[in-house]
């Protein structure tokens, strides 16, 4: 039953982590796959199998935080490279149609445990309020309408250092840039999209120094811009500017203008209407001017990172796995492995038009989990 999907994961593990504990990795893969059958933490799976859940946790403690983070990046990168290389070998028009972007965003995971790492008070866009939880910063590659996570990092708010998100983002992008160079890919040619949370001139400068030339970022309503010698906030311009009807390449009412900001200097602004009552603005932080259709084409892919967060939260129930201490990244790795496995299954012809939820329902109805575990995880199953 789908041996090639599992062979891919174990081949990378043997190649990248030769000294790793194979049994412990098989436990990770087993916990990841059982997500597709509706078991979202080790306790649920142990109860289903009728075994002590402590045996699962004992195997999970074999990993250090260093190896967990390294495995996260390597598995996410390897899957992305498989999809990037064929597209990059084609024409510029084909690459444009693929919609390649690096989307950056953070998401708050509601948490209430006092012994969990990185738990703090964060502002949640979902709740529109400050909630207790963990803030997960992510970089996702979007290509052919699929989101491939590349780097995920929890934002600490406690400890000896007051590291801000801009520093974390530069660290993550620098690491990815170096890693992709070893794969023969220059990711600085891929556009960046970011939410308004990351707007700042110092970050813009650092991204340019890092080599990224195309940067589209959501604008803030209180930012002040001077357009045609008139100075007012972006929220006022949204009401005053006349938006043009949808045209070629732009399927929403929009307006592209050049403005001047006291903070960012001269830049291209793109205003668009997403619904009958809401208008939004984008700022072109690129090193060169861009057409409105190009700006909109890049920004259209940004919603895929929101879809990725939704899958982790609603489908794979990331909240349900609350491992204390260093188990924070163990839980994240299991969820990401489950997501990557689901993407590889969707690549199969029989599942290509199905959603992840539909695949999960099909597996639960037509396959026996115990038979599958006996076939593919015989050694691990017998040890546990």
C-alpha cells in the first residue's frame, strides 16, 4: 500500500541522518501517517492499539532540538526542490504561470499549558485579541497552487535574548538561501510576500542586502502617503481613489499609483477591492517598478499560506499534541511529516482531485489501520 511514499521519507533519513535512531524515526512516521486515520497524538493511537502510551513518548525523547529542527528543514526543502527544479528549467512564461512565491506569515496556536515552551501572550488575527499561545513563524513556497513549507520556527518571548521577528526572518531566509544554493537553486529570484506586520524600512534594506529583489507587502491603514501633492493616510486614500474595473491580469477593481512615504520614500502603491465593502493596499518594496498585473499575480498566491495554517490547525489538529519542553518541535515535526505525506499521496493519479479530508475519509472507510501498521511498521509495532 503506497510503498513509494514511505520509501521517499526513509531514503532521505538514511542519506541525511546516517547516525539517527531508525526505530525512533519509524515512530515519528507511524504517528504522522496515523493522522490520516484521525489519530492526532500518541495517547489516542496508544489507546486504539491497547498499549501503554509511555512507550511512544520514550522513543520521541531520543531526539535533540537540533536534530528535530534539522529534520524539519531538510524534509520540507527536499519536497520543495522536487517541484521547483522542473519548473525552473522551463521558460519564463511557464515559471510565471506556476505562481512561485515565498510567502511569509505567522500564526498563533492557542495553548493553555504552563510547562510548554514558547507559550506567551500574542495577538491573534483569528480572535482579533491577545490570546495565550505559541506564535509560529513560517516561510512557505507556493508553486502550482500548492503550499510547500520551507522553514517553521516558534517565536520565543522569554529567555535571555529579546529576538524580534525581523531578526528571526532574516536568519530563516539566510539559512534557506544557503541550503538551496547547495541544491543549485537561487531562491532570491522568487518574489516575497508578507503581511503588514513585517513593514519596516530596516527590514526592507536587509532583504535587499540578502539579494531579494521582488517584495510585495500588505500596507497598513494608518501609513501616510503623498499622492499628487496631497498627503493623507492609506485608509483615506482607499475611499478617495477611483478604482478601475477588472482588466487583463487583474480580476478585481484596482488602482496602481506612485506615492511618497516619509518612511519608505518613493514607492508603487496598489489599491484593490476584495469585496463590496473592503478595500486593501499593497506596497511594492521591490528594487524596480512593477506593473499592476504583476503585483496582483504575486499577491494572489499569499492566501495559500493561510490555507497551510488552516490544515495544520483544523485538519491535523496541531493543538491536540501538547508535548512538554523540547517536545514542542517533536510535535511540529510529526504534523509537518503528516502534511508532506498527504501532499505526496495527492500527487497520485487516484487522489489528484481529492482534498486531504477526502483522502482521510477514504482511508478510514476502505483500509484497516492495524493491517497497514503490521505491513509497514512491523518492527516498530512489535517493539511498542
